[in-house]
């Protein structure tokens, strides 16, 4: 921990990247609600993002927070007076984004590992 806090430049950079991710998540919720025809304020979007991130963090033992994110978003959307269907819709949009970015990464990883294993098998058979 001391070593982490000694390198202030990396600590600040890490904090700024985390903040940028949080801002992007807030923007994602705001844009989703706008395109669904139920515009909300940036403050409401920040509240939703913050609470859902907190719930996901608390449910770290659930792989991918499957179901937890959705339930949290529905609950907090109802609390803000948006309705459960809007909460679920926003949560599913977030899942689609996660899949759109995650699946190609997993496929590239699989391809790279398969190629590495095939190259190793070719060398050992020679």
C-alpha cells in the first residue's frame, strides 16, 4: 500500500480513469433514458449509476453481478419514480454494451491462445 501511495502520478492517473469510467456510465444512463423518451437530469443519472455500482460492488461474489445489476436498477428506478420497465431497459442496455465489448475480447483471447498452443504442438512434433 505504501508503494502504491508513493507513486502519486499513477495514483492520480488511476483515480482520473476511474472517474472517467463513472462519468461514462452516467452518460450512458442519461443517453439511454433520453432515447427511450424519458429524459432525466444528469443528477438522476449519476444517482442511478452510483447506486448500481455500489450494489455491483457489494455483490462481488455473484459472477458478472448477473441479476444483481438488473434488480438494483429496477429498484432504484422505482425509487426515483421512473418505473421498473425503464430500470430494466437501462440495465439491459448496459449488458448489451458489456457483451459488445467483452465477447470480441474473449474471442481474440481464445484465438491467440489456440494459436500459441498450435505453434507449441507444431514445434514439439518436429
